[in-house]
């Protein structure tokens, strides 16, 4: 496979990692590959981005924010014994 035939994979400035087990649960936020904080809500993600000088206009744009282990509405973990809908 050559570079020309490989798909383009962007590296967004903001990465929101999967939900961490805690009370309350949280998600780790990375900006430019560096851990910058924890978010317990969508508002926390926006606050961390703003503190880093990043204006987010579209949380669904994968070139801006990458959501790992769920989307912007995922803030709790499913119990291991429960089936996901």
C-alpha cells in the first residue's frame, strides 16, 4: 500500500478519552497530545478547550474533537453484566 492509497487520518487538537470509573465518572481530556484535565460533562470539555485558547464551534467535527469510547453524550460506564442497547 502506498501513502497515496492510505486513508487520511486527522489528529484533532482535542481528544476526549473513555469514561473512567469514579464517583462521579469522568473523561480525561488531552489537547495537542498532552493531558490537560478531567471532564465530568460537556461543559467541562468546552471550559478546558477555552482555557487552552481553542474555540469549539462544532463538537461533532472529527477534525476538532475526537471522542474515544463514546460520543459527546457518553458520561457513564455500562456495568459489565448489562447489555448495551
